[in-house]
C-alpha cells in the first residue's frame, strides 16, 4: 500500500476515535448531573428558565419545576445548569482550605507619559 494513502486514513480514524471519546465523557457528565437532581435544587433550562426542582421522575426522564408558583414539566435533557445549593438560615457552612485575606496596599500608579525620578 502507498504511504500517501495510509497516513490520511490513520489520521481520520484517530480523529474520529478522539471525538467519540469526548462525546462519551460529555454524555456521562450530563447523566451524572441528571442523577444528582433532587427536590429543592435550583436549575437553569436550555431555554433560560430559572426554577426550583419540585419532583424528579427518573423512569419517564422528566422533572417538574416550580417557577414562582407555576409547575412546569420538562425533559431531564432540557436542564443546562444546576446551581450550587445556598445554605439556609442558621445552617453552618464548612469550607476547606481557607486562605487568610490578603492585605491590599496602595501603590503609586506611574503614568507612562510622566518621567520617573531616579
């Protein structure tokens, strides 16, 4: 076989393999997000609706969302973002790896047009 024909075929097969692998990772991440949904989670749909999860039906792959008192049913695939939960009043928050606050100091800003004294 001619080397001019083999090299492009190997490159195409390699590209297809890497693209397929990336798609599998994205599907797995989407499925994990969908399985982590629970009542009270704040979400954003692909249409931009901000709502709170009222119930999840994993068999039918649907979710009921409470958007300011209006209950809407969406497919799980319509959920784009799950917002991190905010702690309720009186709930303690544990944060690991706290760093001390840095002290901000005022520095003289030198204009590049002004001559500097040395």
